[in-house]
C-alpha cells in the first residue's frame, strides 16, 4: 500500500514519562506504516526544556501559530520533587500554560464514548464537550483576611485620575475575608469567538451559562459579550448549519445538562469549567478517555490527551514491569490533529485514515480487548486485559482489516 502523503507539516510536541513511551509506540505501529509523516518535531520532554531554558516550549507554540495545527504529548509540570529528580535550573511553568498564553486559546475537552463503558447518567447518549475560559476570575484573584475592626473598600482610579471608592464590607465587630477578581473584555471576546468557531467546526449546539441575575456587572458582561458577538458575527452561520446558541442562567444550564442526551458544547466560566470538566470526565468513565483541544480565536488548533504523564505506570515500566496504560486519548489527539491538517490541506485520504483509526480503536474495545483501567469499569462480561503495547498492536490489527 502506498503511504499517504502530507502537505503542510504538523507540529509535533513530544513529552514525558509513560505517555512518551506510548507516543513512540503509536507512531511506530499506527501512523508511520501508513502515512509519510511530515512533522516539525519539538521535544518538550523536561530534559530538553531544562537544556533550552524552556525556549523549546515557546518555539513549539510559535511554530503552531505559523503552521496552524499541533499534536502534543503530556508533559511534566515541575514541582519541588521534579526539581531534584531532573536537576532543574529553575521551576519552569506548565508548558500548557505557556502554550495557551501564546495561542490565546480556549481548551475544549470531550469524552470518547464507546459501547460497554456507559456514562453514570443514563440519558447521556452523546459526549458533552466542556469549553473552559482559562483566564481570570478566582484564578487571578486578590484576597485578604480581615481582623475585627478592619474595613474593606474597593478603590478604582479612572484613566483621568478620578478616584472612586466603594465600601465592600465593614468588619466593625467581627473578623472575615475578602476577595476581588477581574477579567478582560478582550479575553472574554476571544473565548466567545473560540467557542462559536468550534461549535461551527463540530456542527454542535453551544450552551453557555453564567450568574447574571446576581452578578449584574461582572457575569452580565460575559452574557452581553457573547450575545453581541453571536448576533454580529455568527448568527447566520449557525442558522445555515442548523445549530443553536443557547444562553441561560448557570443553574438552569446545569439542570438541563443532567436531563439532556448530551452532544452539546458547554462553554463555562473559568471556575465552572474547572469543576464541571472533572464531573463530566468521571461521569463518562475515565480521564484516559478524554481528549482535549486548544483552539485559538484565529483558528489555530493544538490537540492532546486530557490526562498527565501517568508517572506511576512509568516507574513500573522503568523497573521492567508490565504496564497496561490506556493510549486511547493520545491516539485521538493524533487523529484529531491529522484530520484537521487534512481538512485544511484538502487530503481526503488522510481524513479517511484518521476516521478509520478512531473506528478501529473503538471497535477493539467494543470487541472486549482493552487496558486495565477500562476492564475495571466496563459493563462487558467477557474481556481481555492487554498490556500497553499489545493493546496498540490489537488496534493495528483491527485497522489493517479496515484498510
Ligand atoms: P495522570 O498522569 O493523569 O495520572 C493519574 C492517574 O490516573 C494514574 O496514576 C492512573 O491511575 C490514571 N491514569 C491517567 N491516565 C491514564 C491512562 N492513560 N491509562 C491508565 N490510567 C491512567 O496525573 P498525575 O499522576 O497527577 O500527574 C503525572 C504528571 O503529569 C505530573 O508531572 C503532571 O504535572 C503531569 N500532567 C500533565 C498534563 C498535561 O500535559 N496535559 C496534565 C495533567 C498532569 P492508576 O495509577 O490508579 O492506574
Ligand atoms: Mg479541576
């Protein structure tokens, strides 16, 4: 069989630990035999980040801006223990944070649904995608403890020098706490555009909820910005795709989500997205079955698995012990990126290949062959638990039968 040819390079960001091991297996078994892979390679493994003072992360993000599509392996975010383990020059920031800041994007997380791994919520038939606004609010807050007798006031200095002061609370007879937070209009606008673009890309409805009835300035601004951008820039496109944008109070959205059959993209403010993405991933089965894509408002895409480097499995692997690590989300990161690259470059056979690889992956699980994490939660009775490599080889066999 002739290998599929690519046109524009895909930005490849390699990573750490067990996912780095899976990364190579996926390329060797599932991609390179079928595609003449054209990748611009960046090694975001912690050693290389340390050797380059993290310049490699910045370079990889800039390459993504240039070429338009990237695929990323999970990476270590350094902490104290990693400083010693990797003898780091400094405690580098999370690569995902660095990349997100450069691409200015929104992260969309979607569970991979297969038969036999059923969501806890029985009426959820299709995946629910969470879009989390990853700027501001409580994550960039200013907060303080107050003593009895203290007074908290909000002081604003306007551009012309005018000063406005507003009492937050007078702690005249008790101690307490105070918190302030902010957001930026440009960031909310980018968030809104990323969500509308992604909804069009996926041809799915977009839901958004905030607490605008209580927060008449802050949350109401989110609601207004979404509404204005939708009316001006997206309404016609949504109409012609037959999809809808639906805004409601966050409480109402949560209640409706629980009763829905799924299938929508749910835009969440920063804190809501943090919390709800964990609820969605656990309700749909496993973090190892969750894909993630960072979409910039200008239409640049970076695909990855939602889970981390699976450190515990890696240490077993290093000791020569067998591992059964789930590669599904990492495979779907590759298929997502390849399909997007293929759509942009008009390579229909590559779109078909990506679809077939996803189908083969699902089909392998649905025939009962899976990794240990899935074997523990499946409703199927006759299953075979495979090790990390054998699971990928089983997918290869299924894929070859489809080609
Ligand atoms: P993790 O790598 O997601 O793994 C946590 C646990 O979840 C694992 O020990 C394993 O449970 C289970 N798990 C996750 N992915 C799995 C898979 N593919 N197959 C089977 N089981 C899976 O999170 P972590 O251990 O907290 O973090 C490890 C490193 O990853 C950290 O250095 C962190 O900074 C980094 N991280 C990176 C990203 C990213 O690059 N996007 C995201 C999160 C974390 P059992 O041990 O019970 O089998
Ligand atoms: Mg969370």
